[in-house]
């Protein structure tokens, strides 16, 4: 079966000798498709903006988030205070910028935590199936029977306010959904021929999960992560708004919103700006999520 | 001591339970493989033919324990694979490999080719680390792939090349026995020939034993030494290639052979056309399973399952057209196996 080199091939080889071959990976393909989707790019841009705000909050924000300037209290948006000030004279723009730091980092932590717990449980349930699957899924059903926000509120009520407590609450309450999604993703690839064929070559159990099954469902999972980021930020804001999330004076968007709600009729800007921050962030994550879905699976469109 | 027979399959059965949400009812089963026995000699190729749904793929997968065995024995070099623990089985995996039907879905789209071929080589430590790269390159060259494709992804290859990758993946482990599950049916004819020839070259070079599953009789005739014909979970005829092709005894084999296209338009084909569909393997017909479609059906066919019996040297058939054994006690266990 040795291939003879025809003159044409020889010429081709000579011409392209020494050039590296462009490797196109599925990831690159997806990025290429994503780049053409304007909505997704807008979402990505907003997220990047928020990310910059979060990282460089110290430089961007003109004031400290807890700094109270009583002389400037109750100011509507102006040149000195872009988003106005609240009843304590705290600069709302600075607070919103610092808020990005909290929302994004806590959101990310929650997503990672729920993937490590719920996601892994789902993967295990999907891979092993049978009794293990049943046990894990019924356990998740138990959690799911309680409305998500209610569950989160009860957990923070039990544990108290604070960052680790809130992460726990959100992680536990999102665990059922995430585990079910991961399980479905694994079931999807479980009977694929390439999984069967790697079983035939004797690939070990964990290697199979981490090298074959998870990489091949990564598209679904990325979409889910991005969607979950939005949902988590929303949930954090809701908890803080209800007074069971973080403690003041933390500049968490939900908390700023909650602080401003008493002055809503006279000073709507106190509510408007934190709301807009929440709105744009969640919107951005959803837009990016939809774009990613289309990019990873062009058949959906 | 070297055993002549590398693989002995004895009374292999694979039933899949049909899920029915009726409490207290007896479970019914899809009898995908129902009492199949055969032997493959070292270094030879056995062709397994039959129409789709007759259980030939399931035979292949149960032999490798990709699916668990319901009953029966699979002796690979004297070791019963059906009973081995997962751990011991994994150690044995490199010795028996499989090439799948669809070269598009059997390669993970997120792994470069070199990694696909080399993954198990590293896992089973086939070669020392220092020789790994050159070993993979050699295997790729053996299979007609250029080693510089090492970092490319499967979607950049054509069907034939992908099947070469699948073959390379199997061959890289130095197997002794390879199950080829319709390895060429997804490819077009010119590529089929290349792949078949590649497989035969590799067999000459390394002495592999093949179980070649296919529905394409001309391909099977080209590559096989012995042939087994399956119908609805049973082997109905088995024998040397020459003997089966020259003198097909079972009516099913005859009709299959009559359906092979001939390249000479002047030759008149006497096709034996079967009517109807294959019956459901959940509820197979009594007696001979083929009787519902058999052109030579007799009264006895509904009553008794025919005995699988050798009529010529190395050529066995299960059919009532041929004299059945007078010695009834020999038949008994076989019949019971079918009724269950």
C-alpha cells in the first residue's frame, strides 16, 4: 500500500516545504462562527467591560465605595457624581463599579462550586447509571422540590449573612439543575461510537470521563456555564435585595438597590443605576450564551 | 502450548430486556443473539454475514464484552472472557481489537489523530516512552497515513482515511485478534478495495485473526477463509468459503448468494426473492426461525428447530431439508436453548 509520489505531489511538497500546517480545531471553528454573531459579540463586549471595571475598580472609581460625603447626599447624576449619590452621600458610580467586582467574582465562584459539586455528581450519575444514577437523581429531586430562591433564603437564614454563606446557599440551590444538565450531556455522548471504541482499546474509567466524555460535551457545558453566570448574579442580587445575602456597606448591586428602594419616588436614580448594572450584565451573559450555543452547534439555527 | 483456535464461542446468548411498565408481568427479551457457537483458527478470517438486525454486530460486541454476555462462553486463547473481571479484561484488551462501522462517529472529534492512535499505546505501555513518537509514526505509515498528520483532527480527513485511522488505532496495540464490524460499508467502492487490501496486507505481515462482520457477500468472499451466515440471532450455515459459495445448503444462504450482483450483463441472474420482513427477535417463530420466509418450508419446520449439523467436511447447516440426526438425545439441549 505504499504510496508512490506523483510529480504533482512532489511539486506541491517542494512548494510547501517548511511551512507549518494550519490546524483547525473544533474550538477554533466555534470561535470563527461566534465572531460573526453581533449579538454575542455585544454581550462579550459588555462582559469584558464589566470585567475591566471589576479588576481596575480602584483606578476607575473616583471615590471609595464606603466613603460618605454628607455634603453631597441625595445628588442626582452630575459631573462630579456620574450616577448621583445616595442618602449617605456615597458616590453611586463608585459603588456600582466596585459592585462589578463582587458580582462577577462571586458569580464565578458560585458557578465553579456548583460545577464541582452538582456537575460532578451529574457526570457520575450519567456515567455509572443504574442504582447510582437513581440515588443521586432522587437526592437532587428532593432539593428541587423546594423553590430555588426559597431554598437559598432558608440556607442563608440558617448560616447567616456573608460571602461564604451566600456561595453555599447559591451552590446548593443551583446544584439540582446543574447536575441534571451535566447528566444529560454525559448520557448524550455515553453511547457514541468513539466512547465505545475507546472502551474497546481499554481506556480507563476516569480517563474516559475526563478525556473523552467531558471534552465532547464541553460545548453544552460552556453554554450552560455562561447561562448560569447570569442566573447566579441575578440570584445574588435578589438575596441581597431581600436582606439575606451580604451585609452593608458591601457595594453589591442587589444591596445598593435595596438601600435605594426607600427613596425610589423622590430619587429614582438610586434604584435605576444598580438595576441597569444587573440588567446589562445578565443580558450580556444571556446574549453570549445564545451565541455560544449557535457557534457550537450550527444545526440548531 | 499453542492452541490452534484463537477464539471459541460456545452457545453465546445476548438478550436485551424490553422495558415494559407492567407490574408482575413476565419480562420479555429481544433475543439479539440466541445460541451462537463458532471457532476461529489462528491467522484466519471468518466472515459473518446476514441482513441488518440479525445480530451480527451484537455478536462482535459481546465477544469483546463491550456488552455483557447473557449466557455462554467466549474462550479467547482458553480464557473465558464472559467471566473475567473488568480489571483483568482491561489488561487483555490490547490483544483483541475492534474496527467500527462508521469511521465518522467512532473517532472522538476533539482529539488529534496522533493522540487517538497513541492513547491506548501509552495507557497499556506498549512501547517505552522514548520510542513512542517513532512507534506511532511507524504504525501510521503501515496503515497508509502520513505521519505528519499527527496533530490534525479527524474532521479534516476523508472517510477512507478515517477508517485508516481506526485501523491504526487497533493495530497500534499489537493485537492478535481484530473484530471488523462492517469496516467498509460506510465507504464507497473504490475506497473499500483499498481498505480491504490494507487489512489483508496487515494480516499477511502481522498474522492477525479477523472476525469480519459484513452484509456484503462479495467483500466477505474476498477476505474470508470461513463464513458464517446469521439469521435472527442464529448461525444457520457455516463452513469454508469455497464450500459455502460453491454449494450453499441453507435456503437463506442460497437466496443471499443469488442476490449478489454480477458484473456481466449477459449472465441471467436467478434470484431467489424472499418475501416479508424479518420477524421480531422478541417473539421469534417456533421451530426453525426462518420458516416464515423460507421458499422450501415444510410442516416439520414449525414444530422442531433444526439441528446444526456437519454435512460436508467443515460445512454445517441447520435445516430440515437435510437428514436430521436419528439420535434425538443429542438434539435435546439445542432445542431447549431455542425455546427458552
